[in-house]
C-alpha cells in the first residue's frame, strides 16, 4: 500500500482552508457592520441586530464554516489545520483596513505579521501526511 501523498500535492485541503478563511473574514466583517448600524446596549443592541440583514448573513455563514472545518479535519491533522486557520486574524485586520477604513497601530501590524509568519512556519511543507491519524482508544 502506497503512503498518502503530501498535502501540497492534494489541493483540496488547501482549497478548503482558503474557503474557510474567506468565510471567517466575511463573517467578522458582516458582524462589525451589523453591530455598527444596530447601536444600543444590552437587550436594545440585540433587538436592533435582529433588523440588520448582515447579522443574519453572518449567522447563515456559520453552518458553512462548520461544514468546511469538519471537511478539513477529515483530511489533515488538527495540529496543521488549526495554525493555518489562525491566519483569519491577520486577514481580518487587512480586510478591516481596506473595506472599513480602520486605522491600526504598528504593534497591531507587527502582531499580524508574527501570526502570519507562524502560519507559514507551521503550514504545509510537503512532508506532512494528508490524512489524520486514528484517535487513541
């Protein structure tokens, strides 16, 4: 029996991770815009959110995120998938500056760069198996 192919030769997990990152960033942006338009505090904020279409769009993305995540975990190790999925943080920062006009300080950019570097260091190098090992027990 042949050993599994390295992850870089199996594009599906990387495609799924890319889709998950896009869904994560989109959901965060939708939530931010919905909350900004809703206004209020506590129960008034919740009542106002119920009238925001982007709030509902964000909720609609959640099942897609779950399906993508479970599909990813069925194909690659959690120890590889989780660090790569953490790239949603720096991607969200970039999207917030571009799409929402947010201004970020240099420590925030430095942190985003370190997270990105960590994702690159821990990401697929071509030596990892593409499928997870069976759980213990």
